[in-house]
């Protein structure tokens, strides 16, 4: 095989692995994304439920205070009954008692109703708090895993880049500049096999004469369609 072809194949191998590792480092893996999404969703649900719980608990405490005041007023009004002097006064006290009793009853009913909702919210808040803590721990674990994987990948990347610089240094500058131009234009792939007269980069047939030349392996050739460098193996 032509020396330049061997050099470019070696370079391409390194570029493939570098691209693979760079993609891996830049991506959020599924195992991390899943936990992160669930954590964010529980966190947001917790925030919503907590606001409702806090608001309802505050309303409940206000209602309890109002109800206690109304009960005190009711007691006070009941205390007036033995001292009424006439029918008119009696009627007036009864009327006042009616209003106060109604207020107290309504207040107690609302308190019961709200208490139920506050209890349910409290339970939900506690559940979500526990779930959030659990997911946070799991998320930290997955993040540590990702960071460890990235660190391994970065070590390998550093080594690969050194190897690549060495591999590049032995190739003619004019070939390297063509290789790089094609690689950047063609999705990181600059040298491909020609198989059954077809370029395996763009899957278009190469002219028969070019195919013969590539098979001879005496010079460097490029695909007329995608410009990738071509090489052939003995069984191509
Ligand atoms: Zn091609």
C-alpha cells in the first residue's frame, strides 16, 4: 500500500477516536439525563405543593384565631341573657346570638375543611422532600460517574492528540491541507475504501479508469464526487 495512504489511514483512525471521545464528553449520557430530569420534575412539584401548603396553613391559623374571637364574643353575648330587662332587649340579644353562632359554625366548618387539605398537603410535602433528597443523592452519584468517565476520556484525548501530531508530522504538508479540508467538509471522514467500484464515503460509483488507478495503489487519488481520498484493499 502506498505510504501516504497508510499515513492517512492512521491519521483517520486517530481522528475517528478523537471525534468519538469529544462527542462523548460533550454529551449528557442517558443515565444522567434521566435522573436529572426526574430530579428537576420532583423539585418543581415540591415547590408548587409547598406554596399551597404554606398558604393553606397560614389561612388555617387566621381562621382559628377568628373563630376563637367569635367564640369569645358568643360567650360574652350569652352572659347578657340573664340581665335582660324586657322583651325588646331579649329579642336583640337573641338576634346577636344567632349571628355569632352562625359565624362560629361557619368558621368551624371551614377549619375542618381546610385542615383536611392542609394534612394532605403536609403529607405530600414530606413525601416529595424525601423523594427529592433520594434523587439528589442519586444525581450526585451519576454526576460523579460522568465526571470520572470524562476524566478518563480527557486523558485518552490528550494522548491521542500527541499521537495525532506525530502522525501528521510525517505527512507532506500539501496532502495534510487537502486531508483537513475534506475532513472538515465531509463529516470528519477524509479517506475511504473504494469497494466494488464505489466510493464508500458518498456511495457513488467512481469512473472505471480511476478505479483501476486506485487499485494499482501507485498514487494518491480522490473521489471526484466527495473529494475523499480513496484506497483499495486486495479484495476490492
Ligand atoms: Zn466519494
